[in-house]
C-alpha cells in the first residue's frame, strides 16, 4: 500500500483524542499532604509513591489523609498486607465506616481485583500498604522460593504499576502505594544510605515521589512527663513531583496513635507569616486584624493555633504560592518550632 492510498488521520483530531485530562486537585484537609502540590490538595489522575525507613510513620500519615477525607465526605480504600486495625481504630476511623474501608491483601491477584473494583467505585483514594509486601499468587499454593527471586517479583510489580499508571490517568482518582527502604551500599561516603525497594520501575510510574525524613522525638509537654515520647518530627521531601516544584521540605509532625498534626504545619506557617512572634515563655499571636493575644509557652501557642485553625487555613490558601516558594528555597529548618 502506497503512501497516497493510505488514510492519514487528521493531526488535530488525533491530538484531541489522545490529550491527557486537565490536572485536578482535591483538598484532603491534611495540611502537610496538601502542601506537596503547592497547597492545591491531592492530585487526581495521579499515583504517589511514599517511602521511608521502617517505623517512620507511612501508615499513620496515610490514615490521617483517609480520616480527613472521611470528615469531608469523601471515600477512601486502605489495602494493607499487614492489617492496621488497631492503629485505624485508635485514630477514630471506626466512626467513619461509611467513608473508609480497611481491606487485607497479600497477593497480586487479589490486589488486581481490588484495583479494578476501586476504579468502578465512588472512592477517590486507594492506599496500598505496602507494594513491597505483596507477593505473586503462586507463592501461596505452588512453587518454591527459588522460583520467585527478586527479579521475578520486580517484573510482576512493574507490570502491575504499568497497568495502574495507564488507567488511573483516565479517572479522577488517586493511588498511593507505600514502599519500604533498603540499604544502598553504592551511595558512597556522602550519599543517601537508603533507597526505595523495587528498582527504577516504582519511581518511573509514580507521578509524585515522597520520602519521610527526620526522626526527632516529641516529648510529652502536656502532662509534664518529659521523658515520655509521644511522637516524631520530620518533614516530607519530594524527589519527583509532576504537580509542583520538587525537593521541597514540608514540615511534618506525627503522634503515635493519632496521626499527622495540622497544628504543627500551621504553626510553621504562622511563624513565617509573622502571625506569631516572640520566643522563650511568651508569644504574641494575631490574625492580622489588630487584635493581639498573649499566650505562654508552646502549649499555649498550640492551643491558639488549634482555636484559630479555620482562619489560618484561609490565610494559608491566600499565601500558599509564596509560602511554597519559601519552603522550596529554605525548607522548614529556618524556623525553629
């Protein structure tokens, strides 16, 4: 068949049919997670990879996002290879059973069925905890360990993520898959000591790659038991971001059994904005309307932020572009909270 007899499609029509949907966002209510996209919220039509070392709070952060979505009447699905029923119950998700579902899953066959069911449902978020712990279905019934080496499992995961990435772009939904960390022996003296498990396929198919860094301990200042550790302080660090600038440090505080703290993130914003001034024992707090309230200690400052959280959220939405630029240039380390 010659070139003249072949039907050549119209380029404009072809581009129109193949054009990707416009990026849309959904505010989850979890401030540090929403700040990953410059304050616009959870990026729909996208997949996230959240990874860090063990015990850093991956599950707690995503359960906080699910809880915030449930409070805003949005449904989510949490797929766990190791059931987090106790943690979900402690975080109050039992009272949001109409908008939150916790499902156990250990094989790729079950995970694939759950993914297609999620695509047909009215749920907006699916969390896979974790993509590393899911195994080939045959490992439970037949075959030996030698038949399923790391390379075989990685290729199966690569096929699943390719299907996931191609289909999630067509619907207004988001998939967040959690990943474990492994030691990186090739990093050198000044390199990162850990890396995400699974090779480059996980990083290739994820639209946003987020790492939890920092492991500072939160002391109990409410009851006065200074030696009692009630949480951790760190930051979210993006190495790949299709929705905003990468390499941004988002302040993060996680409490054991309670999840991510919006108060901590909003306190960082208020200090940057100058709404909270002072140091030591006393702080002067105001919302820019001329009325100043004087509070004592970090507990008093946190109480003021908690009481004025709706107003601070509105102010942050107005300044989020400038605030995100500050975080991308300096990170949250410039402000001591």
